[in-house]
C-alpha cells in the first residue's frame, strides 16, 4: 500500500516534522540546543540537565568516554527520532537527512554488542545486570523501539543494515527468553518489544518473532511474582528507577493472566502498547481469545475511561487509569504517548474487525489530543494534556505540578516529542486499510494511493476540505477485470450524510459504521457529504467531573475556551447551548482555525464574604464565549483553558427508558 498525502492540513504538520521537529530534536539529543529542559512534575529525581542520548551511544560504542546519563530508557528517544526520520524519508526523500539517519544507524550498530545485545545503560554502567531487573530496566522496551525504527527505515530506504541489527537483537532476546530450560520466563516492565517483534515478523515473515511476541504477551501475569523474584535475586539492590517498585502489579498489567484482563488498568502507555501488540498478534495468528481480551479492554476504555479529547490516564500517580467514569479535568494525566498508543491500538482493532468506531477514536485522539501535544512551532511539547487549566493552580498547588499551562521546550522524560514526530510522519500508513480485495478508508484527507490486491491494483484519489468541511470525494480506478471492494467510514459525529455514485444520489445503508461498494471501478467517483454541524456534548452523568457541563465540537475537533479570548475565571462562564452558535474560519489565527462563538453568561461574584446565602450570590452578565479547537490552545502565552463549560440551561428532563 502506498499513500501519498497531499493535504494542506497534514502536509503542514509533516513539513513541521521534517523542517522543525527532526532538526530541533536532533540538536536536543546531541545537547546542542540552548533550551530549558523542564521536569514533567515536581520530582527532583527526574534527570533534566541534558539529554545525552547520542553521547550515551558514543560512549557505549567506545567513541567517547564518560558515564551514561538520563533515564535507563534514554536510548528510546533516539530510536523514535530515527523512526520519524524514516517515515519522513518515505514521504520526501532528502539526501541530507538520509545521510544523517545512516550515521545514526551506524552509531547504534557500533554500540550493539557482539551477541546482539543493545542498551547503552547496561553496556556502559552495568553489564552484569542485563535482563536481571526487568520491572525497571526497559531493556526490551528500548529494543522494541529499535525494532520499529529499523523496520520503518528499511521501508523508506531499503537499507538492510538496520534490519540486520534488529534481527540480531531479536535473536539475542530469543536466546535469553522463553519457556525452555535455562531461559528467562518473564517479561519487561514496559510493553513495546511485543510491537517491535510483530513489525519484524511482518517484514521478514520469520515465525520465531511472532512466537516470541506471543510468548511475552501470554507470560504477562502468568507468574505475577516474576518481578519480585528477579528483584530478590539481583545482587545489586540499587533501583534502576527510583520509586517504580511502589506501584501495584496492575501498573505493569501483570496483576492477572492476560486472558483474564478485562479492564484498562495501570500505566496508560503500557496498557495501550500491550493492546496494540495483542490485537496485531491476534490477527496474525487467528487468536480469537486474545482478540476478545482486546475487545473487552477497548470497551472499557471507550465507554468509561477515555476523555472527550481522546486522552487517557486519569491520574499522575503512575500515569495511570483509575476507575470507571473517573475523568477529572484538571488533575488527569492524558500523556501524549498514551494517545499515540491509543491510535495504534485502534488501527490494529480495525485490522481485526471493520467497525467505524475504531476509526472514530483514531480521529478523536489524532485531531485533538495528539496534536495538542505540540505547539504550532513544533518545538514545544506537552507531556500531560489537561482539559482544564488555571495557571495559578499549576504554579501553587503541589498536586498540580504536572499540569503545565504552556508547553516546555523539552522534558526530563522526553518520550512524547519523538513519539508525536513518528506518528505525524507515518500518517500515510493509517489513512486506509486493505484486507484481501477490499480497501477501507479510515481517515479523511487529500491523498493519492495505489493498492495491490490479488485481483489487480486499485488507484484511489481522495479529495476533501476536511477537517473544515464535510465533503469527501473518492476517484477509483482499477487494473483488472474482477470486482474490488471499497468501503468508507461514516464518522460517528455525522448526524446525516448523503452518498453519490458518479453524481447520482444513492441510498447505501451503513454496517458497523462503514458503507460498502463492490464493483469494477473505472474512473468512478463516490462523493460523500457529511453534515459538519456544531455539536454540544454532555458526559454520562456518572462522570462526576462533567456534571452540569457541556463540551462543543465541530467535525473531528473538540473545542475549548481560553482566557486570552474570554477573560480570566473561565469557571464563571456559562454556555447557553440553546442560543445557537456562529462558526467562521480565521486563516490568520493560530495557523488557521475554525472559531466558534457561543452565547453565554458570566457570573459576577459578589465581593466580600466567602459564603453567601443562596440566591444572594451576585448577578450574571450576558457575554459571548469564543471557542477554539483544543489542539491549538496554549499557543498564545500563559492562559486559562477549559473544555467542559458550565451550562446555563439544564437539559430538558430525559424520559426514563422502559
Ligand atoms: O517508561 C517509558 C516512558 O516514559 C513511558 O511510556 C512514559 O509514560 C514515560 O514514563
Ligand atoms: Zn510520553
């Protein structure tokens, strides 16, 4: 499958990746950027003097002297950078970037040990501790990221060196882990190797990598005393990551055997990476049991534990899920990496079963949460993505030190910026999905694609003004005489839509969020018109944090109010959802955004006492409320922000269903 994105909205992001993110991140990884690296929360154990990531490789390779610096998983920043560079080269070959990336591959190769082992911390500081403290070591997590980068690099450049190194590393892991006598029967504290092995399996067809990925998944929670035993046996009792051992087993998704897990527990990134690999392995091996686990966890996330922005992770403690309907807006975590992982999980689910809701969640997380992870300049990043911020609270409330009001230049733990870079650069891999002789559209954007099927090739040109207007046109042309399938996702937010086949209106019923065509396509045009209206949302009343509040969206974008447009104390604003909205596109604002103006009221507090008798609270003045897309917030200085607004009207009473 080859898709070339031509879309103005997304090409802008991809050119930011190429021209801003990659060069900037390269400087940071080389400690050449004159920046302030912020700790992601008030915790003095977070290393924030420098990145040192490239220097760690040089030291491990014997090209430089010194000690390892940074997290034990600092290598993964380099691997994600390389993966983003690979997708960027796939989109637009660039000799200079390719030479730089080749050098990075060479450097990683020089740091790889003879037996295939790769991990600068352990090579430099603690060779005797290799694979001995997996709850904290992130050795397999980093390995997984390298495998992903190597596969992407091969895809872009056909450079076999990186894949050769990846196979050597995977073989090293295969020699050390497994059920056989003398091997380690365990798993990493942070899932990721499972994804990397699946990618390597898809590229090479080597069944051992699929089996190893399945081994790691199935071992999770099979012996949940594994970490404890390893720790007890480790002659060196110094932790690799301070404080990690205080978390419960669910933090690592090892509290139960994998097939018994049915809710989203623990560290959010870990969970969605695990689910991504499970869904991939389920499809590759026809494992219905594994797929059922994915389905249950998916339902739990989407129906009870996901923010309207596509963010996940309700607490800073363990960067974790908490419990059903617990979605606080101002203390949550919603790590950027977690939404990136949710997009991966959703796409793998869609590969297993064609249901529009998977594409809907991809779209929600992509246009809102993921994009919010980065400033419009591509050089400032959020790790944590709040739905409500009061900058004074962030400054003065120690419980909110993780809730930043503006994006830092870099973070002590820099997992998110390169993760976002690799997602944006690889978007062409997520626009469609091909299964047998049918192509399914997943995301809407201008692009051209060529798909090879067993029954000939299919060319598809997609034309749209998405994300601002709801018309999407597909031009389809095939080679070969047999019928091919083409299916289009109907976005969950579209209340109404029309379909035309070569200019004639047709009545096509959707099934699980998709409409289907099976034809011999000869320059045929399918035109869909989704009604892109402004929608007002309420949360399930069990979400305590959102009761009496409303959120506004239009098309794929969730909106928010910022202080710069609406004045201070956004909590005093009440949205009058009945009074209608005004929408306009402002090309000059925030790189071009659709603005929503709403009618509302501002409560005017009565000065004086802290408490008043009811009905003696002061008055309200009419006001216009300005809303901007959530992803664009915090690009105009330090600012209050909120997604969920108090509602002026309470909704009409609902009839209680029989
Ligand atoms: O542990 C590696 C990465 O660092 C995780 O995925 C992020 O949540 C951050 O903790
Ligand atoms: Zn992250």
